[in-house]
């Protein structure tokens, strides 16, 4: 599909818009309405502080690693360094690489951290996770309602609450707020599709990169992450992103008003309708502490990329990962099933297989491959 699209484009480039363009907000409203943006000044200051400290702590302790991934049969090292933090026992798989969570401090689980600073960093990201869950549910409620004053009031009320409210209290608040215009079944669906079980943290310093790919369709410039759909997610689940660029504000604002297209000094998220050459693309600037949400099926119908700025940037990308085949409990169950085909001779104690039937052997070998992976 990519090859066909590029051949069709030839030397030309598709149009795209930034907030500086007159038609930007109309395009956003009509073609990208399930992208929700929250400017940094709407996020509690104390949450900004602990989360940004967490990023720097994890970086200081060398917790970010580039991943070896496989694309179309070839192995690549990612330009972005990552760490996965989330519910104990969860894993996340992307581009044929499975990552295992560093657990955040979950009630009822005994987790030993190598330092108190790592514990505090993981706790801060769990607090961010709770906050983004609350915001995501409200954003979906806003999409489902007619934009009444009641909806707007609930958003303001929640922002004034402490971000460190317990999950149970938050759930009851959301349920109370939603009861007048969202049914119980709809509320449960909203909650399930926004109950983020992990976050994939990213870090990149563009000035340390010898080469970055150029965005191929619109001419948007350097890409930190190429066009893609996020994978291994529960269907129609929201992806929430907190962005922290370690700005040099003087660099960021220097040319912003003079350039046509996106300011190359500023990090952006780019969006496009998947495999569509009729709809203009969108490039949304990301400043320190901004958040955005890809709601419902946006991740399925659209593709997104990350466009590099000039300064180092962290991001925390919160997901509802499909862990049905990605936990220790799951793989133990598969192993136990495979071992049921093993028998021990009562006299010699020699081991042998009960069955060499094709279906049984196939199941055992599939399990073997999974364990190896």
C-alpha cells in the first residue's frame, strides 16, 4: 500500500495543515474529531512536577533502551529509546518484539525496586495513568453527548480535584457525572476502553541522531517515529499521550510565525487518514506538558507519526494492551497443557510422549516457539 501510494504521488506532496492555517480547526473537527488535545495549563501543576521528575530519574538511572525490532523480515534498532511500565505481569508486543513491564507500585503486590527514586518514578507514572484515564472517559462522554453545559462543567470540576484521588473515588465521581447522559452499559464500555494497564515511555535527543527519516507523503520533515497504527491493543481502546520536551523556549519560538508548514524546531504529532490521498494531513505542535488522546477507533482508521523537534523529548503513551496472550500466567497454562502429553515409565522412569498425533505435536511445538520467543 505504501509503495502504491508513493508511486501515485510521484514527486508531488500531499497538503497538510497546522494551527497557523485558516482551515485547520475545520479540518480537525470534520476529519480528526476523535483526536482530543489538552494544553499543559489544564493539567495540575503538581502532576507535571512529579511526572517530569520521573522522566529525568529514569533517564539518570539508564532505564531507557533502544529496541531491536523486525519490519518486513529485516531487523532494525529503533531511533527512540523506551521502557515499559505498568500493571505487574503485563507485556506489550510491537514489531515482533515483546516488552515486559517494570511494575508500578500496585496495591497487594510486593515489588522490590533497586532504589527509592525508581519507586517514586513508577508511582508518578501510575498517578499520571489514573489522571489520563479520568480525562479519557470524560472526553468520550463529551463525544457521546451534545456538548451541553453540564458536560463542560464536569470537566472543570474534575480538574479542580487533587490528581492523587484514589481510583475508587475517581470511578464513583465519573459514574455520578455520567449517569444523567450515559447508560450503565455505555459507561462500562467507556471505562474498559480507557483502563490503561501500561505506558510505553519514549525518549529521544534529535541532535544525537546521525540520521532521521524524512516524512514521505506531506514533506513534514524529520520523523522520530514513522507512520503507523499502534498494535496489540484492545479493540477501539483509547491511547493517551503526555509529552515533555525539554525546551529551549528561545529555539522553539524563534521561527514559528515565519515558516510555511510546521516549525521544525517544535515536536509535532502528525495524523492522516489511512491510505487516503484526498484528505489533508494534520500536524499538531506538542509543547512541554501537553496531552492528547486518540479516542475510540481513531487508531484503526487513521495513522500517526511523531515529528522530531530540536530538543530532547520524553513521552508517556498510555494503552489498554491486549494481554490475553502476553502474561506469565498465560504461558504457564500453555506449558502445563503441552506437558500433559508427557508420561514417565513406572519402572525405568524414562520419559516418553503419550501421543505422536499431528495435532498434538503441532500444539506442543507452537508452545515451544512461544516460550522461546
